[in-house]
C-alpha cells in the first residue's frame, strides 16, 4: 500500500537526519496547531435544495527542514480532523483519512550519483468536468497518495559532455474507488552538452512501463531534444520537443509530438513576464491516459508595497478510454496588499469557459472570487476568508452557487 511506503520513507529520512553529523548541517523543526471554523451555504454544490453547514477543523502539524553538504529534506505533515454540525456522518476522525503530507529529499547532492525521493498525501479533484471548488474538500475529491523515487548517475565525458542515466519509480493510489491506482517504471538516458555557462543542450530517450489493475496497461517510448539557455540577466529559455508513442497491451497504439516551452523575461525590477506551453501524455485521476495540452501567459509584479499576478490560460484534454475531449480557457488574477505592519489582504478572481465534447456537448462558464485578511503577531496567524463560486452550465442540473466563509487561527512553535 502506497501510504505505508510513503510513511516508511518519511521515517527513514527523519532517522537519517539525526544520524548525519550536525556540525555541517542546518536543522529546523516547527510544530503548529490550526483551528478552523467554516460556514458554507451549499455543502454538496447542488443546483437546488442547497444545504448549509458549519465545519470545525482541528489540524495539528509539523514542518521540518534539514540541509547538509550532501543531504537535504523538507517535510510538512499534518492531520485534518473535521466535524460537521448538520452532517455528522461525514465527520473525518480516522487517522488515515485525516493525513496531509508533502515530502522532498535529495541524497548525495553534488555527487555523480544522486537519489531523490518525493511524496505527498493530498485531496485532489477526481473529474475536472464535475462540480468542485478549492474551498470544498468533500465533493468530487479524493485523498491521493503519491510517491516518486529517482536515482540518477551522471558520467562525465570530457569537459563539456556528460551521460546521465536515471530510473524513476512513480506510484499513485486513491482513497476513492473511482480513482485509478497505478505505478510506473521509467528508464531514462540523456546526452548533455554544456555549450557555455549559460547554454545547455540535450538528447533524451525514455522507456516507461505503466501498470494498473484499473485500466489497460501500456508502454511508452519518448525521444526528445532539449535546450536551456540564460540570455543575459533578464531572459531564461527552456525548450524541449520530440515524439512519444504508447503501445497498449491490447495491441492499440497512440502517438503524439511532445513540446515543452518555458520562457521568462524580466521586463523591469518588479515585473516578470512568462510563457509556458506543454503537450504530452499524462494520466488523469479517473479517465486514465490522456493527451494533455496547456498554455499559460502570465505577468508577475512583486514589490514590498504590492504583489500581483495576472494569467491567461488554455487547456485541452483528450481522453482515450471514453472518447471525450475537454477544452477550457480563461483568466486568473491575484493581488496582495499590505495594509499595516502585520496585516495584509489578498484578492483573487478566476473566469473559465469550458466545453466537453462527448454525448452531452456541455458548455460551462465558471466564476470564482475570493478575499482574505491575514494578521500575523509573533507565533499567531489569524485569517478571515470569503470565497464565492458559480458554475453556469447549459445543462441546468449542473448549475450551482456557493458562498464560503472561513476563520482560521494557527499557533506556530
């Protein structure tokens, strides 16, 4: 079971932290306790007969950071226990269901052989088509367990060439039986050429075996060429393009060209523009293998007196199991304004227009708006949040509106 594997990895990493010499290391540990009171006027995100509820959350947690010359680890772990006033059958009091975690560690950093381990326990959306929002952890959500282990060896071939051999083990499990549990074994080899201190090119090949009891198993081969370049102090470019082919155990095949474009340009001191585009195969929570395309154009402004992000986005997902294609585009905006020395406010808004090409051909306009006030005093953090969400579908039964107010207090040690 992936949860046991993840917790075993966490314990091993923590034990290693205390056995490595402290003389050349930095170690931080911060326990915390969070109390959260939430009110929602539409707990089940329904079109009619909306049901309100009050939800109390108690969340003890701990964050840990450790760094030495050859080893580093960051871990955030908490237990979210929930109690519902009007729907006590939904109370979350069991240990396994309450867990949240985020782990990242690198062993033998700076050496030819490195070992990376990462894992998470989180609540994730099952189907992007169904009603859901960030404030609601109940509807269309499942606890998801992710684990990734990545050993890698870099062989130097002269001053500018290197050959990189890697293996990646990925595993994903879902608490909800609708979610697809799977594991993947990926072997990868890359020939890397360092053209200068600012420019690197690579030729890459990978072979991945996808194993699952919930869907057709398949193998995927990928061939890509990559470029990473820093053009002066303002511009960074990452490019990768290639070809992937998927061969299913039942004899069917799918292929696609693959792209990854990641460009950022620092227009001025506080303002950065970025462009991102990707096209590749991925695995969705309940639909299995998917051809995913996504694009982002963003502007980020950051100063002590104001920080803001504006983004245009476009997504397209082609699901092979169900012969369905989803497409969505829209915009997001977020701004943070300090109001006083210890007080700040956050405003965020999002609009998305989605279309689902299948037997229903549903079209949905999605709106979200939120505002929060955060106050920090020594070890205390107090926040008051409001979020409004609305789905306006041409299938009336899928419409919904919800208002959520949350008061959260955190004591950090």
